[in-house]
C-alpha cells in the first residue's frame, strides 16, 4: 500500500479513492463516532519526533513536547512513552503530564504569568526548570522557593529581537512582544537571579515564534543567544543548558519548512563552530510534532447559494477549529469520498452565530449535503483551543495506531457542560 502525502498528513488511497489514516478508513470513523471528530495518527507523531531524534543523535539534548499545541491525555501518553519531556505553561498542564505518565523531572515551565500557587505546585513536583520571563517573576519565584526551603532551577527567557517572519499573533521574539527579557537587559537580570537566595541559575532560554518556515531566524537568534552566554559566563555565572525553544512550522498549504533534522544540522554546525557543541541542549517543539498528524471530520449540513458567495455549511465550527477565525489560517479541506462533477466555489462555514465562523474561503468542491469533509493539519491548536461557545459540546477524539482506533476523548454532553453551574435559590 502506498502512503501519499496530502498537506503533510499520512493517508492511504484505496482503489475506491476513499481516505484512510494509517490503516483505518476515515468514513467508518465518522459513521461510528459522529462529527465533528478529531482523528490523530500515532505513526505521524512518532515520525515527526524521529526527525528531531535523528538531528540530535550523539548530542546531549532533551526534547520537551510543547503541550499547549495539543494537551489531550492520549497524545501526551504517546510522547511520554517515547521518552519526551514536556514544556508546560500552567499548573493544569503539569497535572495532565502526570496523569499521562510523564516525568515531572523532565518538565520545563514556561509562560509570562505563573502564579505563586503554580510555582509551589511545580517545586513540590520537582520539575527540571522554570523559564523565567521578567525580573518581577524572578523575585516572586525566589520568595516562594526560599519559603519552602528550596532553590528553584531557572533559566531566563531572552528576547533576541529577531523577526521570525510569521503571523504577528504568533511572533514572540521581537521587542514589542510580551515574552522574555530584552537582550540588552539580560546580563543584569542574570546577575540579579544569581544573587537571589531561592534561585539556582541553570540555563538560558529563547523562543522567537511559531510556524517558522525558514532557518535564518533560528540562526540569527542562536548567534545572539551565544553572545549572551559568553557575557554571562564571563561574569562568573555558569550556564549549564541552552534552550532554543520550538516554533518550527508545518505544511498547511504548500509551506516548505526545513525538516527538523536538516534544521538542526545547520544549528549544530554553528554551535560547534562557536565551541558550544557539547553543551546540554533543550528544545520544545509542539506544532511540528502534532500538527500534520491530525484531521477533523465534519459533515456537510446545507449548501446555500448566494449572489456573491456560495456557502457550504458544516457541523464543525470556530469553537472546534479556532485558527481560521483567530489568524485567518489556512487548512486544506477535502471530501472523504470525492464526487464526479463540476466543482463549485464555496466558503466552508460553521453554524455559530458569528461572521468569523469560517473554516475555509473560496474552496472548489464537489459536494452534497450529508457528505463528510476532512479538514487537514488540525492536530495542533484546535482541540487545545476548543470552547463551548453557543453551548456546543467539544468534539470526540480518536487516536489511530495502525489498524486500531482508540477513543481518547468522548464527545462532551450538554449536561457535562452545565455540571459546575447552579441556579440561584430565591
């Protein structure tokens, strides 16, 4: 059987031109579990991870999955069993790591707004490192750790002011972004961290954005980070690990990001040239591990012709797939069983009462009501960002492993949505 690639997702095409994910027919999953339905390929996740593992062969490196991309327990379990650490941004995410069998000692805690309660929770769990993003956070973390009789392991996230050439909402390495400490202030911040009683400086961190599709921003950021390592260590503060974050893009619509192993061949060559090739490395890929591993299945409800636009109304919506509404993001949309006939240009839209509730604009489709469509490359930042807007239950999720399909999240009921609410008794 062949495995052609459609927008980076591994499908098998049968003689009847039906779409499969690994060895499972997607139409059968839609019929069995209903729609909207997220379906993920375990093989695709492990294949993406293997590219990073090849890139780091023979190096001291820890791969920490950035679980904000997709925090479903079944997905986390795949990466925990593959030996990954995890990059978290909340106490809730730490609880998910532990529930999925992850090791807290391989957890990196990122994010600009950690609370005292989250700091205590992470210290009690024994996480590997806090990526600290401001001088104020340093002071609070030191106070919390010192009160517990501990020293918190920290690296400081440095903002290198490098343009990742991505959407402004997912750019994180410019001066105008909320993340990190300015490059020019970093040495002073490190000196303050080294003097605080509740902290132990262990590394340096940098993350410049998401959906990056070229190597140049990474290379530029690495130069600036290594310049800082030189200065910080010259000031007598050892840096035990260097964390280069994540952000590598995927193929949504003919995008051509470098392969993870090819990118790291370039970055490691620069590290070697500057004498840091044997330093402990940390990275936090997210989207690049799961984005192309997932599809969302959705049923066509109605076809609505209009004078200016034709609308293909489906049962998935912006609460299931928020990326188009948030970023005007592109996802390929294909029928599970293509029909023969003349295509029509449609806007593919959901049933939510917002004009921003669209999944794809100006798509040439041959469809009828009742057909099922696959929205591709939806493994990242879809279910993780899903909501109950319009009192819509979150979709079910299925993890495919070869010919086996495992339900890793059942569809949410209205009763479950209301379980934490109560009426006021007069």
